């Protein structure tokens, strides 16, 4: 066998083994979890819940008299909409009913397929968070 072909074959085998390992360990993690989801998704859910609580307070407590207050209210509203979108997505990545191995496998595979989408929403929420902090800092001056 040609050395380059052998190297390509070895690389493909390692990629498959890595992928299979992620699926197996992730399935086991979901199967054994009390929440029926991956630890990472459960963490994201907790953080999003806290963020929603904070933005709800911002949205309801601000009158909107200054430009910074209006901007904060708008950011809080956008943040709430985006966090609702993320929570709806995460709800689809939870085992419903009993935790069978098959259901856990399906949830892990869905989680892997939605990983980039979740990361994108997380990034946008992080940007909103930075903007909220900036506006709060400007208001305190």
C-alpha cells in the first residue's frame, strides 16, 4: 500500500474512533443524568435562566428616559427573545419519559448536530451581555 494512502486510511480510522467515542460517552452521560441531557446543555440552561432573570429586571425597572436606558431596554428585549430561542432548542435536546439507552443516543446525536447552532446563539448572547455591561457602565458615570 502506498504510504500516503496508508496515512489517509489511518487518519480516517482515527476520526471514526474519535466520533464513536464521543457518541458513546455522550450517550452514557445523557443516560445517567438526572436531567436527561448533556452536562453542557444543562449548564447552558442554568446560565440562560439567570440571564433571563437579570434582563427581566432590567426591562421592568427602567423607565427609558435617557438614551442609555432606552438602549438597555432594547438590549434586554433582544436578549430575552434570543434566550427563549435557545431554551426552545435545548428543550428538544432532552430525553422525554424514561431514560432508555436508545433515547439517550438520539438526544446525544441531536446535540452534536445542533452544537454549532447552540454555540452561535451563545456567542450572540455574550455580545448582548457585553453591550449591557457597557451601557450600565456609561449610566454610572
